C-alpha cells in the first residue's frame, strides 16, 4: 500500500460526493457526517484489527449513508443509499460492526476483513477492506455467505477512483426506486 492512500481515498470520495450532490440529491442526503477518531478507535478495539489508513480516511469523510442497517427499509430509502457501483450501500461504522459480528460467526470469514459496504437490503453480500498485514493489506474484497472470497481486489483508493470515474462518465448512476436494470 502506498503512503498516499488516505489522500487518494479522500480525493475520490470528494468527487463522488460532489457528483451525488449535483446529480443524485436523494443519495447525497443519506450521507452522514464524518466519524470521529474515538469511533475509529472503538471499531479497532471491537475487531482487534488496526483499520487500514484508507478505510480510516473514508469514514473520517463520511460515517456511511443512512442510519443503522435497517433490513426491510422502505425501497426509496434503500435505493437512495445504494449508490456505489453494483448497488452496494456504504455502511456506517455501527453497521460495519454489526456485519462484522455476524460475518465472523461464519467459518470462512477472516477476522481481519472489515466490512464497509453491503448489498442492500439483505446484508448477505458486500465489500470489505483487508486489514491483514502483508500483500493484501488495504485491498477491497467481496464477501457472500455462500463461500469464501480471497481479497485480491484493488486498494480502496483505486476502487473509489473507479467509482468516481463511473458516476462522472455516466457509466453507473444510482437507480431511482421502481426502475428496472
């Protein structure tokens, strides 16, 4: 991981936020203020893992979209929060902690995988950042409750840069409730 990871994450997130503000105000309205350093420390204590600097930077920019994970939320709310590519929801640290607790009860889920996005409304699939020291540190991986996925994806900064590129080019945009793919 590069030392500029937090700056790259912040820049990419600001691009996404700017696009949401101008083109998807319902999604923009779901964004929460940034987390506090104390909240980051609480999540690190709960998971027993140091959060990768890129993930820290992301949650310092915004503590997720919407409130706590609410399964069965109204479609309008769930769709507005699902603005990451592939319809994932950027979850709050509180929701990440709930997902972490549930996921770590699964035999294949590594305790150093920190969830940051979930496919709304089920929460049974989503994205995590690998907090395992080594080659995959800071990389995004996909989890689902059917099998184990080894995280060999991009760094969080590259994932968010790609997401920003997609929304700015119109390749991906939040889908209004009731619209089919």
